[in-house]
C-alpha cells in the first residue's frame, strides 16, 4: 500500500487500543493504517471497531515505513522469520511483546529496521494507559519521539533503558491486576459488613480511581496523602496498623519484585 504510514501485525486488544488513540488524537488517519491477523474474526472486529483496513497476510503491513508488532511473544519468532525479507532497512519497528528483547528482534530481522520496544498496559483501552519505551538497535531520537507520540495518544509515556523494562513490566504492566486485586478485597469486605455487591463495587472502584487522580493532580507523595486521611486513633489508623502488622506492604514489594524476576526469566 503506497499510502500506508503504519503497518500493524496483530489485531488483538492492545493493538486496537493503540489505534483507537492514534485515530482519536488525529495522529494518523484511518487510511494511513493497515493491520493484519490470521484470524478472520479479529480482522473483522478491528475493521469494524477502528475503521482501518485489515488483511490476512503479514507481509503487507510489514512493508510499511513504520511497523507495530502486536503479536504474542510465543509467536514472535515465526512472524519475524516471515516478515524479515520485506521489512525496510530504515523502517521504525515497534514491539509491544512482553519479554522479547530488541536483540532478539534484531537478530531475526537480519539487522533491518530501527527497533523500539514498548511496555504498555491495559488501561490504554480507555485512554488511561502508561507505556515505557526503550530504544533498540539503530533507533534514533526521531524514532523514539514518533513512538512516544503514538502511545501518548492513549495515556502517559516515559523512556527508560531496556534492562529496566523488567521493572516496568512488574510495576505498570502487571500493575492493573494488583489494583483489581485490591478492589476485589474492598468489595468483599464491604459485602461482609452488609453492603450490597453493587454499592460495595461502586464505592471501591470510585475510591481507587479518585485516590489515583488525587495523587496525580496534587503531585504529593502517597505517604503525605495517606497521613492526611489517617487520624490518630481513628478507623483508618486501625486498618493501616492491621495491614502493617500483617506485613502487607513488605509482601506487596516482594510480589512485585517476583514479577520483575519472572520477566527477566521469560526474556532469556
């Protein structure tokens, strides 16, 4: 496609989230994007939900000047082998596959493309994601800047050294699950205290969302905001003391570091 500015390989939820932001933010028009996926239903959903052209062959989007690899890590090697002959030497190649190092991509593309690796998270689906970028082989400042623009349309971005992406994966990539886990517990506690599940859910969801917004908009550190809620001898203090005595914070730190260790294992 001569007018293609971005080729997307893989039509799953994360690819759709990226493209929704790109189009919503007027980064690229519908006609400048082409996506591929071997599964007909995913192609159909992408075309219907996002309004971009979708094809079965990966070779068509792989020939675009910028290529977004949005395939599962376990299928990445096969996809790279397939597309390597058509990827342009100067193309910006962006990967969002967890645990796949830029060196792996570079070797299987035969040294073609300017490679950027990105770790996004699922709140991108509602325009509230956070994505960390790392420059790989031959990636220029322009490549990184363009990639940031692409992902900033669906949330916040930052640039880190590639070895730090394991920590990013543990904190923000897996992070939404930790929040959902907390919300589960808050709902269960509310129900145990007599609230209906619907009321407990509303209270828990909006409390977590509101607290995150307060942190973001005030710029204050969490310790300060927590202290403002925690009156001496009050209900919040009792709850915090109970969690501290149970080692909740230490266990959370341990769990997140375990996620980072697992990310490093998967990347080997």
